[in-house]
C-alpha cells in the first residue's frame, strides 16, 4: 500500500522491521544520541541509501561515542 506523507514522517518504512521500529529499540535501551544513530544506520543499512555508506555512518557514530567516553575518562583523571 501507499504511505501518506505523515506515515513517512512518523513511521518511515526503512526504520521498521518485523513489527519494531528503530526508535522503539533506541528508547527501550536508553541509548545516547551517538549510539542511537549507530543503531539507526545499522538497522536501515541498504534500505534507504547505500548499505556501505550506512555502515560507515554507524562506525562514525560509534567512534565518536568512544572518543567522548575517552575524553570523559581523561577529564576525570585530571580532577
């Protein structure tokens, strides 16, 4: 069937699989912005854009999360 514009905004088909939406998984696990985006790109990989590009974006967000965690650890050691 056809999706209305509202359905594409509120429930995009490329973020849904087997009854679950990506946002439900992210919220259920209380993920940070960066981890949530990594999951988003993994779950939609190849369903909207290039599968490789989506996986590269997921890696970028994971690396950013790791960097921020390492910075937090460094800052705590300085105090």
